[in-house]
C-alpha cells in the first residue's frame, strides 16, 4: 500500500448542535465532498452550456465537436458527467478569440461559465494571459512599447474583472519558444524578442500580482527540456514571483512511462514549488509521427480509437495519476486536457466518447478519485462533542439525526468545528 500521509490530515472535529451546544454521544456520518487536490479537465464545454454557441476560443468559434452543436439534453448529460468527476476546470482566454475586436472582450460569456463552475464547487483557472499563439491581429498595428502596454492592461483588466471567481491563471504560456517562434509573425513574439524571456515574464507576473496579490499564478510550457529549467531558475533569481510551475504533458508521440515521469519531475521538484500538470493528453489512438515537430499540424481520423487502445489509455492514465498523487507531494493538480473525444486535433483523447458514453479512462479515474481516494466514516461523538479522524484533505459533510454541517480538513488545522443546521 502506498503511503498517502502527504495527502491526508488528522483533526479533532467538534460537532456543534443547532442549539449552539456540543452534540455529545451523537452518531454521525462524515463524508468527503471535495478534494484539496485539483483533479482537473478542460472546461471549454461550459461556455456553450452557459452562453450558447456564439463563443470564441483562440482559433475561432467553438465547434460542434466541443459542444456548441449538441442539443440541450445532450449538453446537460455531458456537463453532469464532467461535474461528477472533476473539481477543477480550465477556461479559454486566448486573446485572439476572447477579444477579436479591440475593446470588446467576451467577458460576459466567460463570466457566465466561470460563475457556473464555481457554484458547483469547481476551482477555475484562466488560460492564458500572455501567449504568442492565438494572439490578436489588431495588436500588430502598434509599436512594441504600445504592444507591451496593452498586454499589461489586458492582464490588469481580466485578472481584476474575474477576481474572486477566477483567482488562478496561466500568466504566460510557452516562453521557451516565444522569442524564436517563426511560424508566423505576431505581436507577443516581437516584444519577447526585444525584452528577453525573463524580463517579459517579470512584467506580466508583476501585473498579475498588482491586481490580485493572493492569486495563484503559473508559468506554463510544453518544452520540458533544460531550457525551461534554466528559464525558471533565471526568473526566480530575478525575483519573479512565480508560485506554481505548469508542465504540459501532451503524450501524442509516446506515452510517458514511470521512468520518464520521474526524470522530468526530478528536474522541476528541486525548485520546491507546487507543480501542476496543466495539459495532460493520453490518446486512445495511434501515435503522431515523430517527424511532426508541431502537434498543431497533426490530425486524427474519426475512427482512430479502438477498444484495445481505449483500455490502454485507461491503464496509462491510471499509472500516471497514481504516481503523481501517491508519490509526489509537490504535484497538486492534474488537468486532463480534453474532456470529449474529437476536441483538439480531432484526437480520441477524452474520457467520454463523441456520443457521450463513458470510456474506460473515465471509469478508471472515477474509481480512483471517488472511491479509492475517498474518505467516509461512521462515528459517534464523545462526551464533549468531538470526533477524532484522519482523511484525505478536502471538504467534508457531516450528517446526523440532528442536522447537517460542513468543515474543511487540511494540514495545520488539528482542531475544527462543524455546526449542524
């Protein structure tokens, strides 16, 4: 059995009755309702679900394969399944789709989705605030000084507008390649080339913290070579306030076994910061050819998945989740990038199929998150209304004949109160 003490906490819980007095010698059920660990997924489907189909991401309108073309009953079913598994969602703030016309951002549509998710006890992250891909064309009308000014203004505006609803952001995305990106000219590559990577990272993080001093702000990259380590080291040595490291793990060209997972983590854990696997993709389909250097150029056929490959996807996902959750305390979040098959690259990389049916990967993750890594206890309070317990860190509900209550179990809170109502 794995040692999961780093994922658990102990506490003396005092249960207070509706009369304000300790509920003594009372039978109670204590059931975990949410994890502190962030089990995430791309939450793009919540946009058409909450605002209708006329919503944009970084490359254009959300297509039917991402949910906009489904009828309402189908969308309800898909959203229910999403909420039954995940407690953390990433929403698209790609500048090119979020504000295709200068001064007219899709704030209302993103707020509708974010507010809905938060109402379901889902933690929401915005992705990303600064990125060279999916950038807006109208920025190219300005000189570099003005481009930077408008980028900083964009961060102040969006982090400020969503403060309290979205307090976690990928502040800057894929900086390793940013100044040398040559697929097409864009405004962000221009300013990164002029200022340098560390200087630009410092500017955008400073703007984010100025607006929300208590926010969680990530640097995020797919390039997990030593170049990313050197960049993070340079930023931290320059007092850039990065507080979480984002690692993309799109595994279209080969599934990471435990050996590769360990090798990558050994190079990023030494910073001592929380690590998020921000974009995790394991495909129930053939691997992308190694000669394709940019995954954006890859495309899957509609029938790429097979039952055997779906089982392999489930096996590989379970191995990775087990390793990260059970063996690496600094890993505090994993986001499965695609919810449904046929999203990015048309790949069969989701946990549900195109028709909405559950794949083995969904069922495997459900068993881990909701059953194996779940705490439920039947207890009786003592003469002072206390119950001593150990469980996975997170939110709990207490039920008894005298009412219901909630409390949070976390490190550093050895004594908590739960009031029955």
